[in-house]
């Protein structure tokens, strides 16, 4: 085989390896985690904090009104709450807006059926380890963070639902 | 004294911006390219006239959301 052909094939393989690596690393942004829910105070609009949901599976989402992917995730979180709420799921959206009025205007435009913690909640975001906006965390019935999910794309929905279902199937204390 | 003041003020630029502190950066008026289509057209015209292209790339602002 001519040498230039071999070089061409090597370049081809190298480039496809990079493409495959990028696809693999970006296709599953959910990262397994296992640590207790950080001891940080959030003030839910309905009163109280995380403690009132003891024994439930929590989907904790850090969002802000200016964040486009956060807006995309809101209909999904509404669906999640209505579909799995009766089985023990609680969605908690933790607002990270620096100006509370921005969040209030956003929520007036996009009504939600889940719990919202008014912002800003910077100490809590630091304690959870929020690396990008939005970031969501799935917490099991025993109060342990089981996975972290950076960003939101419509293609993530099926994976997240499967994770929620598997956590709901677990019994408290197991 | 001036050098110390400059160093202290400059050090403020080393403070990392947290993901949730990008609200102002996400505003439409913070976009470096307010009209990407028009800029692309201008770049194309420039490349055609000058017989040269590239060198006009730069990093942008934005919310850094995922």
C-alpha cells in the first residue's frame, strides 16, 4: 500500500476516534454520585426546606431566569412532578437569580407545579457543587445524592426518567 | 503605592466567575456579535475583496449554560 494512503487512513482513524470520544463523553452527562444531602438551608416558597421531604426521592435543580436550557427543563420538571409525585418524587427548583424580581417575573410567565426555593442560594450551590447552569441532582429516599446531571438537553429526558423510576423503586432504608 | 493599588485592583480579575453569577453576561447587550449573519456576510465580502481570510476569530461572552 502506498505510504500516503497509510497516512491518510491513520489520520481518518485518529479523527474518528476523537469524534467517538466526544460523542461518548457528551452523550451521558449524568455522573454517579454518593454523598449525603449537603446541610444547607433553602427557603421554599411554601415554607420550610429540604427536611420536610424526608423519605421522598428529590430532583433538586439549580436554575436561573436568564439561563436558556433552564427554561427548556421546566416543562420536563412539571411533567416529572405530575407523573411521579404520587409515587414519592418531589422536584425542588433552587433559584440562583441575583435579583429575586427576575425569578418572580419568570415564574409568572412559566407557572410551575413543583417546589421553588427563592434565591439567591449561592452557599447551597457551592455545597452541592454546581458546575454549570442548570445542574440537577437526584437524591434517594435516604437523603443521599445519587447522581448529578450537568446541563439540560431534550435528549436527556429518557435517561433522567429511568433514573427517577429506579430510585422510586428502592425502599427507604435499603 | 500606585503599583500596589494596581496589583490589588488587578487581582480582582483573578476571582473566578461562578456559573450562577453570569446573569449580566447573559444579557443580549453583552453579546460580542449582535448580528452573526451580518458579520458572516461582511467577513465573506472582506475575504473575497482582500483575497485573505481567517484571523478574525475570538472568544465570546454569554451565559456559559449547557
